[in-house]
């Protein structure tokens, strides 16, 4: 494994490079192989340990659910933007989170930013509170409960942490 | 090019265009930086996705070759948009930019600046 310290990432790089160029000519394959070997070799010392995905099917379901939520959230936010601005009630909310891995927290924060009219703003030093800004805050407790059950619980289960 | 493909591409372009327009309009219209963040992270991801899907269908037809790079662009956009929004929000908080007067939970900003836990 000296030449491929990260075999999965090497394969990804190889495939993605060919897809981005939409070609399987010899030159592109050589370039793709070059990148697939050198880039993992250059970055292998910068890696942190990440938890493995324990529940792959749940992960796929989570991705599909988030995609659906992105479409819904897009329409909702578009309507809020067109509607009367004066009626918007923005607000900051602190959400207690219970995830032990950085990867899980990153995924949760990104999901929160992409979906329900909220943007994640900051995280506390001990990584137990996620601060978010909401464009239109009706019910703080309901928002916290929704994020915890809809997004945090599946992430916790997927990574088993 | 068959009519049904042209219709699909046109509809996707229109949907994408409308969402991008609303996203940019929101950027100009919303009153403070924290609210403005919402419109580029959300309204425009769907807009870009619509335009890219239209491009994917058109290119696949013209080249007789399924073009997947548009899906990759969408994926990269979905990964990077929240990170950018988060960095802008962080910067605003650490520079002490005041949110709108009526914003709820303004007391949390001081806690956020020092990354402390909120008071219970």
C-alpha cells in the first residue's frame, strides 16, 4: 500500500477526472492516473481519523431526504424573500448537539445551512452547542426539536457515535 | 432536436433562472448580513442545479454521450455553499456586526464570539 495510501480516494480522483473531461483518451487516462497516485501521496499526512459509515442504507436514505428538503427549503426561502420583509422575524438559536465526531458535526452543520431556512453560524469550544441563524423564527423549541430528530438522530445512527 | 426535449430544457432553464433571480433579489433586499446569507445559500443552489440539469440534457443529446460533469458541479456546490456561508457568518460575528434590532436571541452573539456555551 505504499503507492496507494488512500485507495478509495485514488479511485474517486481517477473517475472524477475522466468524468470532468468527458473523455477516455490515452492522454487523459495517464493524467488521471498521475493525479490518482500523487495527490493522495501528498495529502496522506494531513488526514484525521474519521468514523466509518456503519449503516450505508440509512446514509443513502438520509441523502435522498436532504435532497428533498433542499428543494422544499429553496421554495420556502424564495417565498419568504418575495413576501413582506417587515414581517420576517430573524433570530439566533443555540442547539445542543450530542455528536462525538467532527465529521458528523460538519455534516449536521452543512445540512442545517442547506435546508430549513437556517444557516449555521458558530460552534462552541467544547462542540456541544451549535449556533444557528434563522431567517424566520416562529417557535424556537419546535425548530430545535425538528433539527434534533430529523437530522441529528440519523447522523448519529449512521456513524454510530 | 425533438420537441419534448426542448420543452424539458426550457422548463429547467426557466425554473433555474427564476430561483437565481429571486436569490439575487433577496441579496439586495434583505436588511442585514445574517439574513442576506440565506438567499445565496438556498435560493441559488436550486437555481444553479436547474441550469446545470438543462445543460446536462442538452449536451448529452448533442454529443450522443451522457454528460455527468454537471452533476459533479452540483455536488461540489452543495458541499462548498454551506462552508462559505458559515465562514461569512463567523466573520460577521467576530467583527461584531450588529444584527437587525428585532432579531431574537441577540444575547447569544457575545457567547458566539467567545465560542462559549449559552446561558441556561
